[in-house]
């Protein structure tokens, strides 16, 4: 029976892999290195979306690479194609760090968001489910007041992570010359992408060994009086954040625009990291005075989490 089940699962996986068609993007000088794209990565868990795989210029199948999974993939490499004409400059920064021999070599798997689904794809589900009925109703009421697209029946983060772990990662592990273990696998994002990166490390500590969470959106959607959302995230972290030693986690925040709302919660991040045995060896929580909630701010400092996760 087990052999039959394995055959069925393997056959389904092989079939899904056969539908994936990737192609190399033409580099017109807008990015450093090479990018291979899957326009519509098939999934049984989430709405199919574009996935870009960035490879260093000297990528070679004769060696193994670390893997960094990143959210909001359309914002990472080319500002001429982004909605706000900003980008993270992941390709330039990563290339420079490798050239300077400051980090071990890695590739970047950039998962595009679908704008109208982004919030529900990235909002951690289990912290929300832990809340009382009254607190959930309070959140729904506040969301409706602000006309914010928050619908607790559509929180899809658990499926989003299953997509990465069960569908995307096997494809990457098979197609590219990469290390597959947790100590060589990282996940990174900003704002809601920071939340889901924290959640991924907690839910799949044997898959992801490192997480970087920039301008983590502790308030959930917008700030309001007696907001129960941050406390739900911290309670979840207290219970589920993997112990230190075998994992690394990076947090940071600015002081302007949306980031200003996070300031009063950052002491809780420090407390939880300390209670879990994290030190400056395996954790960070940096404040960047004067920086705001934007790709322009994040690209100024992404070298820091990259060196923290992959530094030699």
C-alpha cells in the first residue's frame, strides 16, 4: 500500500513538474546576473503566479548554492517595471557581496505577489485563529471602517507556505545546483513579507534555517486603538519560534511612515528573542532612524541581512 501511495504521489509531482515552462529573461542592462522565469507556476494550493529565479553571473552546475526565497518578487530586480519605480536591487547587492567574498554564493527565488490576494496570502493564519471571537469581530469591524480588504475566511498563508515547501522548493532543488538542507535555505521579505517569513521559520523549522523580516508589519493592516493583532503575533512567536543555535532570524524597522507604528512593539521582539536563547550571533533587531516603509529604504540596507544569513 505504501509503495502504491508513493507511486501516486511521485506521479502527481512529476506531472505537475512537466507543466512548468521556464525561460531566460533577456538582460537589457536592468539587472546583474541572469533571471529565469516561470510565468504561471502551477499550484493546487494558491493562485498560480510568476516566479523568477535569479542566478549569479558566474552560476555553475559544478558547485552548490544556498537558496533565498523572497516575496513580492516583482519588486526586487528592475525598477523600470515596478509600480512605484523602486526596487530592492537584490541582484546588484548580492553580486557585489559575492564579488567581495563577504557571503557564500546563493540564488534567489522571487515569488511574485498578486496584488488583490497579497494580504490574505501573507497574513499568518494561526495567530489570528488563536484570538477570541470578540477580538476577531473587533478586527473585522476596524477593517470595514477603513475599507481594508481583510477577510478572515480568506486567510491563505498556510497554503502559501505549502506552495513554497511542497511545490516550489522541490522544483528548485531538482532544476538547480543547490544545497537542500535548512542550514542552506533562507526566506526573506518586508512588511507583510516580514510576517510570513517569521511564520515560515516557525511552521517549517526543518525547511528554513534562516529568515529575514524587514519592516515587519506587526499591526496587521492599520493601527487602531487596543489593536489585538500584534499581541497575537508575539504570543505565537513565544510558543513557536524555534530555539536558537540551529536557526538565524533578522528583524529591522525604520522610524517614518508605516514603520513609525512599529516602534512601540519592538521591545517585545527583543524580549522574545532573548527568552528563546537568541543572541547577536543568531538574531538581530535593528532600528534605522529616518528610514521609511519603501523599497528605496530596504535596498539601502539589504546587504546587512544578506551578510547576516550567508556571511562567511
